[in-house]
C-alpha cells in the first residue's frame, strides 16, 4: 500500500500479508488439506490453524503483551487487558475448501475504556485471492489498498443490493424463522440479495459501496469487529437491529449507508419478533 500507515496498522498489514502467502499455497492444493468438523456445516482446516498461528506470532511480536481473541484458539492474555487483537484467520472457510476464491483474513484492535467497555480503533480485512486490503482506523477514514472508501449514496430500497448470510443446520428454528421473515420482506422490494459466504467481506463491500446494506444474526465478535469499523469510517452505520448499539456483543448486525440503515433495521427487527414466537 502506498498510504503511510500507523505503527498498529503496519503490524496488522504485515501479519495479514505473511499469513496470506501460506493461505494462497494451501488454496492451490486445497484437496490435500486435513479438515475437521466443529459442527454442522462448520469446518476448520489446517489452513485456518496455520494462518492463525502466523497471525498470532506476528501480532504478538509487534505488540508484546496485547491480549488476543481468536476464532480457533479463543482468548489469551490478561483478563485486564488494555489492548486486544480480535482475529479471524480465515473468514469463508467453506468457500476456501470448495475452491471458491472469496475468503479473507480479518483482524481488529480493541482498546479498553475507563468504564470497562471497549472501542474499535483499527480494522483490516484482506482478501488474498483478489489482493484487496480493506482497512480503517478510528477517525482516519477507510481505504481499500490506497484508495479511499465511501458507502453508496442510494436512497431507495428498490435500487438497493443487499447481502446476508443464510442460516445453516446448527442455527436455531427461531433464528431460521427470523431470517425467512426478513428475507421474505426484502425480496420484493430490493434490486437483489446476495449471499457470498464471508461476513468480513460483506461488511467491507458495504464500505466500498458494492452493497448498499447487509444483515446477519448470531455472528461472532471476530467475524464483524474489523468490518464494522471499516463501514463506519466509510460513512455508514453498523449496529444491532435496534439501530443504536454496537453489534460485537450479540453478533446481530445491520450495516448500511445512512439513507437505508433505519429501513433495514426495521425489517430485521420485525423478523426477530416473528422468531420469538418459537422461543
């Protein structure tokens, strides 16, 4: 990247690029990877674990003492951390294992606040197959490689293309009903709905204006932390369906440009209400 990066972002970018080199080699020989199943339609491969180890080593070397929250190894470091890396080494594992070149490395940096909460201060989503690095730091804007990002300006739902994640077997019946109700409301009112299989890239593409909005329920912190910051720094909103709260705790997220965010939140809230009848 031609942009002059901060020390934190330099560490994140270098770590992602190093992990990506091995991921690309594994992707070229994906049929030889050992794969285990964490749950229905939930896989982890040697590629995930090796990439996570590389990211851990590089981030820890760059900032010794920072805590970690990682998809495969969980949390590590002090419970009273002041700074924490939140990392998904391979978002879109199912795509990766099927030879679909739509997957990413996602890393974010959280800073502890005086009230015990935390704020996102940096986020990076790197798609090695496309060589696109989406990144943002709080208050400094969002970028893809060296180009500034801005969310779309579309105002009408009929012109909007939305992204989402379709629930799979492990998802509760209530969540499946909530998704079905939301999808059924959106389908006749928008220009299109896409499901590409990587939450981190879905959010990055909202930031880039490729999607006008995105919703999904029950994600993990490492799925959305980096992407949520990138969307906000590109001028969009990334919240819980209530339209206000940060989605990192619940994993329920609605992201969109400022013109459409409230409309999307309303439809997703209605879907969640329908799903509650099954709980």
